[in-house]
C-alpha cells in the first residue's frame, strides 16, 4: 500500500509541476521545459527575438520530483549567432522532494543571441547524476 501511495504522490507532484510549467508558455514569447529522472524544469523568456542582444526577462523554474536525498539544479544556456555558447551558473534547489524554486534573471551583452536552452539536473553532492536539455522554439 505504501508503494502505491508514494507513486501516486510522485505522479501527482509531476502533474502539478507540469500544470505550473505550462502557464508561462501561454504568456512567454519563448518557452522550453525538460524532464529527467527526479527533476523537471522550465524556462520562459520575454522581450527577446532571435538575433537580439538582450533577454530582459528570463524565468527559470526547477522542481524536485524524488525523495532521494539528492538536490536539483537548473541553468540557462545561450548560443550566439557568431558561434560559441555561454553556460550560465547553476541555480540549486536544496529544499527537497516536492518543492520548486523560481529564479528571475536577464541576459545582456554585445553579441547577437541565436537561441537559448534550459538544462535541468539532479546532483548527489557536487556529482551530477543525470540531466536534460531543451532548446526554446524560435520562429
């Protein structure tokens, strides 16, 4: 009985985050989300068009989906039209299973931004256990 209940809670929490994650998609200019074992997250970007040099409004959300004593992290990745990429610092959620963390940020610079992605990972201390990457849709 306990195993069924844990699975039910996990499924419910995943659906809860999925519901939260889809809300910004309707309002955001650009959106992406990814899921890996034990973690899920999303990025919503407003005020940027491919080729622009600034992303004035970036919202990252990460959710811890497993009661496994590990923590989850999220970060933004930006690719530039002239080549090269920037992997921004990880933002960690140490609050444990069933919690999410939201980070508001922005990007500005001199290079034209070609695309952006969200990376979500699960960590055991400083060791990355697994991760996913999802690129935003640009038209």
